[in-house]
C-alpha cells in the first residue's frame, strides 16, 4: 500500500496505536499539496462546483463544508484529535470552555429538567447555572463532590445531568468517576465531567463510564496561555445535539485557535508529565517547611483520596498545588507578594507558573460562611505549576516562606 494522498486519502493508518501517537497524528487530513503539518484553513465560506452541488451540500445529502460557523477543516482536525485522545466517538470545538459547558446544558436539557452540580466548580460555571439556566426553568442542586451517597440522594425523577469537576479547584478533591457514572445511569441521567485540570493525558473520564467530557482548551491544551477555546466530547447521539446548538448559537472556534491547539495536543503528554513532576516535587517539599500548615495535592500520601487518585489518574497528579500558610490572609498575601518569578494571576495551564489567593480572587464573591463550607481558608494559596526549572520555582517559594 502506498501513502497516496493525491488520491484523496489522507489519514495516517492509526489502527491500534497508542496515546502519544494519536496525539501527534490523529485528525490530520493531508491535502494534495502534501503538507507535513496541519494546514490552517482561514476561510469563512466554501465554493461549490455547481448549483446542484450547492443544493446537495446545503441539504446535507453530500458531505462537505458550507460555512465556517458549521464546519472548518482545521477545527475538524482538532476535534478529531481530541476525540481520539479522550476515547470519544466525537468531539465538538467551541470558542471558549464556557461556551462548551453552555452548549451541553442548552442542547440536552429543557425547562423542568433538574441538574446536579458539584459544589466546587469553576466560578463562571456556577454563575451560568445560578443566574441563567435557573431563569429558563432548569432546576439546580449542588452536591459535595466526593459524597457518592449524597449524589444518590439528590437525584430526582427529572434529573438529566450530573456535572462535576474532578479534581476540584483549588483543593484537589476527587469523586470516584466510575461509581458516580453508575449512580447517574441507574436513574437514566448523564454524567458530565469537566476534564480541564487533568486533560486526557492524566484522566480519561469516558473510559471510566462518564458520558460527556468538557474542556477549556484555554488551559493545558493550549498550554502556553495564548488562545481561548473549548470542547465537548462523547457519544455521537449526544454530540449531534451539541453540534445542532453550536451551529445555531454560533460560539464556533476560530480556525487559528484550532491550529494552535493541534500543536498543543502534540506535546500535551510531555508537558503534563513535566507539570506533574514539578508539582509533586514542590508539594513534597512544601509539606516539610516550617510555616506551611497544610498542603492539598492528591499525589501526597497525606491527601485523603490519594488511593483513589492513584486508581483514577495515570502519569501524575496534576499541576495545581494548594497550601495553607501561617498567619491567615496577611501571611498569604505577604507570601505571594514576596515572589519574584511566579506570576500573580488566577490563570492556569500555562508554561509560566502562577500564584493566587483564592479567598480574595476566584472565591472572593462567596460569603465567609460559603468559603468556610468550601474549605477555602484565608490562609490558602494556590500555585499552578508551569514548566520552569523546579529549583528556580522552589527558590521563589522560599522567598514567600521567608516573608511569613
Ligand atoms: C477556565 C475553566 C473553564 C472555562 O473556560 P474558558 O475557556 O475560560 O471559557 C471551565 N472549567 C474550568 C475547570 C476551568 O478552569
């Protein structure tokens, strides 16, 4: 067999290959130009050979592109590569992670449906459910992430979705995804996992029984803090609904961002390994330091769900390390202000390490009681470990310790 791309074939033969090979090669459709990397199709519309061809493509009788809000070859390559890595039948790309989450609920829920959401999800995700979906008649109940019995009790006859972020931000709490999928399926509900913190390099929720995965590609998939994007992955029957909403509502991913994410996916596994190795080393070191009261990292044996984390993830325990320092909020702020290398910003999934005080930033809108219930102490600091030399990061954190 020849690799004859002029004949119109154009995928590599990927039968049975592993994750790292899929990350580099899945989803590429070589054009007759013979380009070795992914082509960037910057076009809003597509031409047809004849009026009849146009009619057939509009009717969907003949496959092919019509308009880039619907489909774009570069965006499709990104969707196919991500689907391959998540083990999904199909993935659908979005302009941002929030657009992806919006599309899941808008396409799969109706007024009168009930949704269960884990208590510690991303702030904008809570706002979406609280301020907007409730307004359109979707009932929402929040459940502590790890509490399987609590999820079971909260499910109602009209519960359509269970939505979780595992591991949670910033405390790295987990839920047993396989057990929660069973709870959902016993009541005909779907389990949706926001897999942004782990990426498929560390955790593949669909393979553990989840139905749908959402992503903010803005984070580790880009990996270098440049482009916004999102995605949803799962079975074709559900993705068909998600695509329908996307095409109408229009939060489509830019082909340029898709092209950047295709590059990002090629190095995702390597980068995640490096993020995790540095995070693990820093978490172990921090736990030994005077002035550090507690470290929250699922790679530490002291983490209450360390065994579950070992079962559920591979290759590392994520890039986010949170810790409580001596001296409450003042101590935490002094620590943060003493750093010189690490960026003071709430973003994560970047090659540059970031540091933040959750109590007065990402979780600042909560009341003190809500923060207390969520375990977000005033003394808590979150570090999202990047790709700098770990000794340099340690030296910078030492400045923070000295300022306590
Ligand atoms: C950033 C983030 C989102 C939202 O993604 P955007 O690309 O910013 O819209 C959703 N979930 C989690 C866990 C995130 O970290």
